[in-house]
């Protein structure tokens, strides 16, 4: 079979001949034989791994290996509670990953469910209904309004056929179909002689021949793209993977060297040395870090949910905070996916119309000034045509105005109400007695109406090129004048050039006895009332959201299947930066990957694009090292959503395929919610960075204490069990408190971080060295003081343990304000979570220091008041020194 992209360039008779079919369809025997040859009309299911294997693969991660190693170490120490906590973290991570596994398979399941379950076909000249999966190439399919297209069809006959193709092209309006040949290079949205599988018939009738089924259809190609798209890892997961590898190598190397030095050079006892090295490993491995990171991400999930952004995969939270470019679909994302009359042109004035979608409330303006529609009587006549020459209905449901019927006709009803008419009352007063329905040949709709006062009129709406030619008069100052057709044609072209759909509205008074409407009644006898321009308007919040993205250093690019002029008009309204140039899908096909990567940075609008184009654009931006977010709602967006670093699907109007392929779902379909998600994502990353910046120096400081003691051949100033206690109590409280830190004021005022930015920056490494040095001074200082005072070894170690905890508490207050000063009331006041953590740690330390049962377990002794004040003084000294260093560093930077 030929690829479906060839059939739109074939004449209907040629297509039938190539498919060895006829206008009567296939006979049953041929259909059976072809079903055996070509298979079922369904999308192939992807190969799946066993449940057990999928679960076991969740443990194939270096960070998990580190955690399991830490669990073994704690088990060797006999601290079974901590072992249980670590293993619980490991299994929790594995379960989360297991539940999120298989997004692509779910997305393709969602696409498969979009295929029509049944189809009406001609077999041997007789109409019959067959299961959708029994269709074969060459079948003749009959389509009617409300049908779902069951396969890719080359249309043979059409009668007013319009098909909603938004799920494939992103175009908001139904596409008018015809049977004439179109160019071989025509974009998907311009193949007007084709009906594609999964799309919906909104009006009219047609018959077409099946040219592609299953995986060979356009929707099948998208499924194939989706299965072949590589899912990128997030920056955090990538960096944590690298960090975990180096950390593991470093800890193992240091432990081995220390053990070798102590055993072969200092000739220490093997068992004591081994336990000391185990203590070193416990101190060095930040086993609580993954758990705290997971909780930090989970807190971000809750915060994003309150801002209508639902996170489907935890690491995606910090990814959205790192995005440097947002590739947005137009329809339903930047726009409302609702048609609206935004411009009215009469012979007397050009008016702008303001409102919200289909809501029947709004205002008019003329040259930027408010305009009262009562000042221009012809507006009421335009409203009359818009109300009566119309088959749609507006309904108010769940605080939303919805349209039943054609979206453009719904927009006309809203416009009529804005002119001051009561549409319901008007429709009761004027009875429709006859009509000429719209079809693609004559491109207009005409209706005949009578009222109870013996008045009658003909009302017409349609394409300007058709309606203007049917008119004899125009209304100027409330009076009839001869029509200036050339002027009106120019006005129509001006409106269309702004990306708007243009309709001409006309009328004619007829005698009351005129009850039958003929084509002759509307030819050359009408009065042209005016032109209306319709567009799917941008969301009210979109412009401010785009502006905030630009202030945060984030580029916004529109990628749509709609026409170039429409995309450019919307792009200007929402404030995109490069609106002077629009690249179309045909132009993109002429560019190789290198050329595309060169132009993609300076182009913000891409029109008439296919799924492959969206995928190429995302990859071209990623080739520049950019972190890309892709928003969308249609099936056509699913491959790009999956490939993007952060896929964002629309929750209300988005397809299930788009939602399953995305990491985030916007519950309110609002582009402005993306900005809120970016803000939360940046907050989460800042908090993660704070957690790491607090954890690594403290872990390194603890480890350095043991390393220095072993190198000096002295008794450990703190036991492995006490080190484990410090790790457990502080990581589960102090580290966790940082997960709840609020958004900082400057969060959206700096550019996105580079994707390759390491977690261990030069500044953090210096901070680790500084804090480790201060920890060593504090620990060995208090240890030397205790020995000098003649304290027992147990009491000296108790002082050291409490000194470590107090220094970590004061270090926490420093880290909370690592970008600004910590010497403010707001900084000292902290948050509820910070003080709750400090209280819990303080109570726990008092318990382990003063309660006899715990003293027996941890080998501690009670501390005198004076020594306790000395410990607090050491913590204050650490805070003052690191704060002074930060202020000097900030001043030098400025």
C-alpha cells in the first residue's frame, strides 16, 4: 500500500483504480481476503515487560546502591530502626517509579481508544455497519454529522462536510472538505480532500474510500512517533546520578585508604579499626538526603496542585523550574479555543468588540474610545442576521458559556447579544419559514423569516467573496446607497490579513406572502450590512504570563497547526518577541537539522506544523543545551510532549494521549498557570539546593572528625553509634525543615540555570571546606577542653555530640538565607517548620543526654549548665563566621 501522504494528490477515480475498488465498494470475499492480508484496523500494542522485571529495574540506580550500602552498614552497627528507615525510602522510591513506568504505553493506549468502534460502509453496493477494526483498504465509508472517522479516507463525494481536526492539526475551527486534488506538498491541515482517522464530522455528509488503516493512518504515525521518542532524564536526576557515583567512589576510596593506613602503618586493632571505618562511612554517606529530596519534591507537588498544575512524575517539578524555553500550542493553550467576533466593519465605522469567549456580554470601541452600539442602528440589523441566520445555541453551564453547534455561529450569537438584542426573544418573534443551507460550492447560508406583524425578510451570511457579489446596496448613515464592491473586498482582505476569519452579513426585505426561498431571491438584490472578523482570542492572562516569562529569561514560542496569519496575529497580541517572521511546516521541511537549529532561536511562531515538525523543533532547541517545556492538548502534541524536558498537557480540553505523555497537567488549561508552576519549580530547586548545601558540609564535617582522629592515631571523639544518632535526628528534622521554605522574592528575576550546571559548584565546594574546618575547630576544641578539665571520655564525647548538633542548627539558619543577609528579624524569625525542627532536635538531645535509659544506650553523661552555654557559644561563633564570609563575598561580587 502507498503511504497515506500520497492519496491527497490523486484523482478520486485514480484512487479507486489503484485500490482495485469501485463506487459500490468491495464484495464480502475481497474484504475478508484483505482483512487477512492487511490485518485489523487498530494500532499495534507495544511490547511490554513483565511486572516483576519492571519493579526490579527500579533498583538499578547508583544512588539506590549507596542507600543499600548504608543500610548494610547500619545493620552491622545493630541500629535496626535506621536500617528500616533507609530500606523504607528505597522501596518507596521503587514503588513511585514503578507506578510511573510505562507513560508511553499509556499514551498509546489512549490513542488506540480514539479509533471508531463501528463504521457504515458499502459492500457490494449495499450499506451495512461493520466493526471499525474490520475495515480494509478499498472499503467505501459513509460519513454523517456526529460520526468519528474510522480510517484515513480519500473523499469521493461531499455535501457540506466539515470535520473537526484539532486533535491532529491544532486548528480550532472545523475544516471544510471537498474532493478536488490538492498539492502533493500540502500540509496536513490543507489536505481538504482527506478525512483522517480519529477526527469527528461536525456537519454534512460524505463518502470516501479507505486508503490507510491502523498504523499507516496519520494517527497511527503519531503512535509510532511516540513509541520511538526517547524520554529524557531530568536535570536533577542526571546530576544526582553523577553526584552519587562520585560520592560513592570518594567514600570507598577514603575508607579504604584510612583502613590501610591504620592497619599497616599504625598497626591498630582490626576490629576497632573496622568499626571506626564503618563510623566514617556512616558519617560521610548522607543517607537521609534522598528521603529529604523526595519529600521536598512531594511538598512541591502539593504547592503546584494549589496552582492548578498536577504533577505526574516527581522529578519534573524541578525541571519546570529550569526551563529556558516554553514551546506552546496555540489553540486552547494561549487562546480560549472559542471563536469570538473581535471586529465589525460597516460603511460608517470600524469597531472593535471586547468580551470573553461565548459570553453574551461585551463592549464596543471606536478608535480606542468606548462606543455605544445604539449610536449605529445598522449594528442591530447585523445582530438580527447573526441571531436568525444561525443554527447554533448558547448554553450557560457550570459558570461557563458553551456552544452547541458551529463555533463561529456561537460567536455570532454572543455578538448579537452584545449589540443589545435579546436573542431568545428575537428568535421567538421571527419564525424561520425556509432556508438555503451552507455548502462549499456557494459559500453562504440564507434564511427566510416572518414575524407576527406581517413582516418578512431574507438574511444571509457567508464568505465575503460570495456575499458581496450578491449585494446591490450598502447602508450609509441609515440610508441605502449603491454598493462599492471594490472597497468592501479590500476591507475583507485587510481583516483577513490580521489572521481573522471574515464573514459578510446581508439582508433583504420581502413581501409577507413570500414563503419559499430560491437561489434567485438572493442574487444581486441584497443589502450589505457589514463584515465581521472572528478569531479564537488569546486568554486574558496570556500576555502578562508571557511577559513574566520574558522577565525570567524564558523564551516563549508558539507552534501551531493553524494558518500563519492567524498565528502571527495571536503572537502579537500576547507579546511574543519575534513576530515579524513566521515559519510554516512546508518551510521547515526544506531545512536540515543544522539549518533548523540556526533559525529556531530567532523565530517565535511556527504555523501549519505536523507532529514531526513539533518534535524536530523541540530537539533543535535541546541541541542548544536549552531545557524545553512543551505545552499541548491534542494527539498531535503527544510525541513532542514526551520528548520535551517538561511536557505540559491541558487538563480540561486535552486528549488522554497528551495527558499520558506529559509530566504535568494543567487543571485549568491556563497558560498563566505555567508561570506559577515555573515559580514553584524554582522554589523547589532552591530548597533542594539548600538541603544539599546544609547536608554535605555537615556530613563532611562529621566524617572529617573521624578521619582526623584516625590519622592522628587518637581515640575517636565521638562513637559510630553517636554519629548515626546525629545523622538520623538532624536529617529527619533540620534537613526536612528546608523542604518547606517559602518562595524567595527574587525567584523570578534571574535567568534559568544552565542544564549542565553541577550540583557541586565552586561556591558550594568552598563552603564545604569552610564549614568542615569550623566543625573540626569546634569539635576538637570542645574535646580538648573536656579532657583538660579532667572529664571522663563519655562526658567528652557527649559534649562533642551536642556541639555537632548545635553547629548544625546554627548552620541551618545560615543556609535559609544563603543568597542574602541572615541578620534580619524575618530571617531570625524563620518559619513554623524550622522552629518545630529545632524544638524536636533540642528535646531529643536533652533526652539522650539526661535520661538514664538513653545514657546507657548511647554512652552519654549529663552536661553542666556552663558547658551547655559554651556549646551554644560555639554554634553562635560558627554562624557569625560563615555570615561574615558571605557578606564579604557578596560585597566583592557587587
